[in-house]
């Protein structure tokens, strides 16, 4: 099991480049199932979840024509196997994104029900009900979701809860459904808008993505997808916070500042210096920063995927901050570990009351999920002394070459196994 060892207390300085967005590339890869030919995707981030999704698509009959660095050419002419096996799906929930495209393309799908996960039950009932609304017959058999449909038919479907991959799944299935589909209360995340745009470039007819209603007119086929993945807003947010928490001067480049607008506002409110340009954000802290309150919400609100990282920052703020998690029911797994480093945090229901302390102290800590791991890395970068972060495979799922990027900013960080 790899570990990351960090000697904290070094103000980070310099530029860090942001890679392609994990949560954008995963649905795009699933969408290639709707095409039949050579898909070409660039700026593909090299991380565990992406390899898992590509592995799954190969299992379904796809073929890697070439994969060099961040460029992937993937042929989906011979997609013929409707079954996504448990041993792959259990390692990555986003595998459920193949459900809609498989039913749309092959008329059938057998996808293992994703297990639970550290941050919550994360059911996929909204995905299933949406596919049923389009006429799919869905049953649960031995831990697998078995779906079939002769021909999907357009329908109106309302999401009781906003669901990012739920919206993507049903939208992809609707691309080949007969007639018009209207999705109400859809997710507005940039990753959903990007998916709709790329599907349209391949011949789909989707309007309204990013708004309150997505309207899809069914088509009979799509051309292969050719696209460049946009920068990862959560990675950008993480390195922005790294600059603030270490009282350094960090420029996050090749990012989209607009995608992290709520974080920028909150950092400014806390007294952090933030300068933005078209594709970069510069962070520095004059004389520290004060506690500010946040509540996570679906886009365009403050992203739940940035909550843990922001909490790490708030542990060193002047005064108190209230951090309320409204999206997932159990996304405070990082709190106990931050407290082992000296943070003063009390949980009341879905709110964490964080009282700033003078400093954190390095400690051995345990990563539990992707963004909690990032939060512990940030705290360790600011803490006095050495921290050892265990179970770093969580980090490898969503942060390409994190040690290299942080070392490039002057961090004393190394991976040991
Ligand atoms: C996506 O997960 C992201 N993953 C998550 O990022 C992110 O935290 C989440 O959206 C919220 O922004 C990918 O895009 C691959 P949801 P997703 O469906 O789609 C409940 C990361 O760190 N819900 O929007 O699975 C659910 O339990 C990951 O990169 C249902 O009840 O999240 C949650 O409470 C973590 N039934 C809420 O909705 C459903 O059928 C939002 O979940 C679906 C969801």
C-alpha cells in the first residue's frame, strides 16, 4: 500500500497546470458506446478511474486504436457485450454510466449495482426510474441491474433529486429514443453541458443543457466523438487552496475560473488575495484569513467536491466557520483525521463547526475517499512536522501526478510503499 509522506510548513510558490476533468471524461467515454467508429479524445487525464472506464469499455467490445499521453483513439464499431462485470464496477461507481448507452445501443444491459461508498449510500434509483420512463424494463438480479428495451421512447422525466451522472445516463439513453424527451430538474454541472455539446457535435439533438429543462429529440445514429476534455475544476480548486493554506503564492493555470466562482468568492470573503485571468487564478495570502461559512449545493452552488479541501483551510482561519454539506449524507470522514492533526471541529448534523487554531501538527492519517484524501494532503502541507497519509490509492483515482505537481511548487512530499 503506497503512502505519501509530507514535511509541512513550506509556503508553496510557482505555477501548477490543471489536467483534463475526471468527471467530464468519464461520461464522454461512456458516450462512445453510442457511436460506431473511431472516437478521438484529447487532454485525457491519466488516473485510475479513467483506466478503469477504458478497461470496462474494452470488456464491452471497444478497441483501443492508440493511447499516447493524453490522447486516446478508441474504436466502438464492435460493441457487442452488454455486461459490465462486478469486479470492475465495484471499483468505480461511475461505471453505472454505461447503463443508458448500452440499453440505447444494444437494447440490453447487465451492469453490477454499484456498492455503497464512504460518502453515502449513493443509490442509482433516479437513473433507473429515468430509464424506465423511456420504456426500459429494469430488474435487479443477483446484484446486477438487468435492463432491456426493444426501442426506447421519448418521455418527460422529473429528477426528484439533482443527480449529475443520473442526468448524464438518462440524457445519453434519450439520444436514440423515439421522439422527444424532456428532463426536468437536471444537473447543471459543466460536465453535463460538455457531454450534451459533444453529443450534439456527433449528431445528437439536445437543447437546454445547463438550464432547468433538457430537451432531446431522438436520432438514429451518431458519428464518432472527437473532443478535447476541459480542465478539472476540482483539481484547480484543490491547488488554489494549497496556495492559501500554506500562505504561499500559487498560480493555477490552464483552468476555467468561472467553474470555481463560488470558491473564488469565498476565498476573497475570507481575505485571501485572488487574481483571475481568462485561464488562470493566482492565490496569495497577505496576513492570514478569517473563517467564512459555506453550504454545498449542486452547480452553480459551492461544489460538494471542494468541501473537504475548504474545511482543511478553515481549520487555520481566524475565528469560526460553519460548513454545511447538503448533497451527501456522510461526507465528513476527513473531520476525525483533521482533528488528529490538531483541528478544532465539532459536527452537528450536516454542519461542521470549525474553530481556527494557530497551527496543525503532522500526524499519520488515513484517507477514506478521494476528496477527503486531498483535504488531508492540504492539511499536511500546512502542518508543522511530518505527516504520513495512508491508502493513497484514493488520491490516485482523481489527482494525476499529485506529488510531482506539489513538489514543483516546493512541497516536501514523497511517495513510499
Ligand atoms: C457526481 O457523482 C460526481 N462523480 C461526484 O464526484 C460528485 O460528488 C457528485 O456528482 C455531486 O456533484 C462523477 O461525476 C463521476 P449525484 P454522482 O448523483 O453523479 C443522490 C468525485 O469526488 N442520488 O449528483 O454519483 C446521491 O446519493 C466524485 O469526483 C440518489 O439519491 O452524484 C447524492 O446524495 C465524488 N439517487 C445526491 O443524489 C440517485 O439515483 C447527488 O448525487 C442518484 C443520486
